């Protein structure tokens, strides 16, 4: 019932789109197949979307390829002003977009509003950066030659995005791509396609021409393979699991595409004896439990030095017990459901494995009495870094706590993983903050800060957490080719 009410409101706003977008037209799957999308908070069907595959993806690639010619030749100022209009529309429709996110993804409405603002910020930022794709003039080794460097858009981009930030992961990729003059084929997660489709509707309204932005969804491996196989697609940008990222990287080799990957994390959150306890507790709560722990930069392991251990555990446990779990549309809810049954089963199995190897439940530890796919905010202690829960990405509201003695030990534990996305450390010792920041093998480090992602800051990981950086002035590089032009006979 509640799902129907929200959908009715969104339909009247014109933002509730349920078809794919190819060449500026809203399209069904060619064979009419559909896939249902569920509200994770109550299991109700929201609506169906087309279950597309190879044929539709090929057509989307062709329309992006055709649109590239004109889009890439527009002045940067023209592209910039259309992106700016898109940003304005996203912000004007902040409330409706947030409702859509909560409906399909489950996160509390205030977090969803935060996602819209964060997501829109990439369109605003890259509307500005579009005008700063500067070339270069190099000193020539020959007196009659001149050397120039020109930066040009790479071409058609395949953008594959996950369900945890259904809007922001689209804009973080499409903003820089369009700013450079690239065109895109987006494949959102089939679990959360509506935010992407609403964003595409607003892109059309902002004057972004047909074919510049296309959206297909359905059979993920078939769509992925079509993007990989096409020589017209010159870049794949992906956010999602490490396993799928590796497949895409391997598949991109055949046509030597550029690849940007934002994959799983295993973020350590290190609290030293000399930390400010209150700051550390507040940050650990946000870093672990925001988004129900379903962000790749969410804390995965809390490392606490022995001198502050008892005080921290006491304050942290009290804070975690106070978190209200429920439907993201309800007032005061801090934690929504997980995304689906598979996600909650993974959390359960990691907790069970840790307990069977000697870890102890301090708070929570089981499904919430709301039923369905809600899980209790949980703390487990006596965790060892060898346990599965410390090696795999939990992607749920479980905080495993590891006790350590020395700074060297903390760094060793923190770096003992294949992942390298985000890490956090808490200390009031300025030398230690630099020493440890430099030693951590991570792309994003927070010092007395538990979760940070801004459009102006580079986002990406070391090791198997990925390749390339999104956001910031560095975020354009992955969508550009560098051309060196040598002019001869210059006198
Ligand atoms: P998660 O476990 O967070 O859902 P996935 O990596 O499975 O992460 O999903 C991220 C995105 O990748 C989604 O849009 C999903 O549909 C897509 N995806 C999954 N498998 C493939 C594949 N074989 N090829 C291309 N995309 C895929």
C-alpha cells in the first residue's frame, strides 16, 4: 500500500520511468520480457522494468556512437551549460528523487536526500571542469617543429553501476564523461533502476541530446559482454564487486579499452590510545552504520588499542543500542533493511563463522524482530584478522572489533588484505597521524574522520579495490585521450 502511494506521487511528477532509454526514446525489451523490482523494506513489487540483452545494448551503443560526433564537437561551454541545467533539475527534484531512492534501495529518507545532493554535486562540479580540459605546448627539440598536446574525449563509455547509491554512482560517472564530450550507455543495477531512469529523464529535460545518454538493464552478463565486445565502446567504468570487476577488466583486454574500477573495500578503523574517545565513537557509528553498512568505504574492521579498549567498547555499545531500525520512510529511523535475502544471508554466515572461531556477540547478532531483511545493528569482539568477517566485505551493519597493542601491529593488520579503498585512524598525536597515513596502503584515508566522499576529492582504491579515480580534477583523466601533435616546417 505504502509502495503504491509513493509510486502514485512519483508518477504525477513525471519522474517515474519504467523503460530503457535508447537514442532518446523510452523502449521496452524487444522480446517484451520484464523483471520485477522490489521495495526491500516490505517486499512489495514497485514495478517492472525491461529485461534487455544483447540486441538492445548494441542499439544503445550505436546511438551513443552516432551522438558522439556532435556532442564531442560542441564547445565545452555549451556542454557545461547543459550539465548545469541538469544539476539544477536534480536539485529542484531533490525530494522526489530521494523518495525514489528510499523506495527501491531502502535507506532512510534523510540519507537518500544526502545522496541526491552528493550525486548532483558531481554534475555541478564537472559542468565547471568541462571548461578546464586544457592542452599543453611543449618545448620542441627541433627548431622548425612545434609540439602540442590535445586532450580529446575517449568516445563511447559503458557505465555499470551498483544498487547501494543508485543515483550518485550514475552521476559520478556520467558527469565527467559528458563534460569531456563522451557519450554513455548506462547499465544500472536491476535491483534499483528507477533512480537512474529518473536522472535520465531530467537529463533529457536539460537539453542533453538524444543518444548522448542511454540506459539499458536486464541480463547483466549479456549487457556487459555486449559492451566489452564492441570496438565502438572505448571505456568501461564500473562500480561493484571485485569479482565482476575482474571479469570486466579481463573482457576489456580483447578490444584494449580503458577501464576504471571502483571495487570492494575492507576498511580498517584504527583507534589509538591517544584518540579523542567522543570523536572516535561518533565517527565509528557513522562509518559502520550509515547506509546499513552497505557502502564500500564503510568500516569493515574496528582496531582498538588496548589502553582505550574498555572505554571505547562501553561507549560504542551504548551508541549502537540506540540506533532505530525500520522502514526508511519512518521518522527517526537510522538504519533501513539490507538490499535482499542474499545480502542478509552473507552477513549471517560471516557472523556465524566468527562466533564458531571464538568471537563474541556484544550487541545484536541476529535478524531484527521486524523480520524480512532487517538485521540488528551488531558489534562482535575478540575478532582475529584471519576470520572471514575480517577478510571479506561484510556490507551490513556488523562491527567486528580487533584489539591491538602497538602502532606497528595496527598497520600490519590494517594492510593485511587485498583491498585498499578507505582507512581511518584516530589519534591526537600529529606525528603518528602522518606516519600511519603514509603507511596505510589505501586510496582514501580519514584522520579523526570516519567517512568522507566529496565531489572535489579523488575517490578510488589501491590494490584490488580498483583502478582510476572518480570525482575531483583527476576524475576527468580517465575519460580523455592525450594526443600529441607535431607541426613541422615552422620556420
Ligand atoms: P553487488 O554484489 O554489489 O550487487 P555486482 O558486481 O554484482 O555487485 O553488481 C554491480 C553491477 O554489475 C550491477 O549493475 C550488476 O548488474 C552488474 N553485473 C553483474 N554481473 C555482471 C556481468 N557479468 N557483466 C556486467 N555487469 C555485471
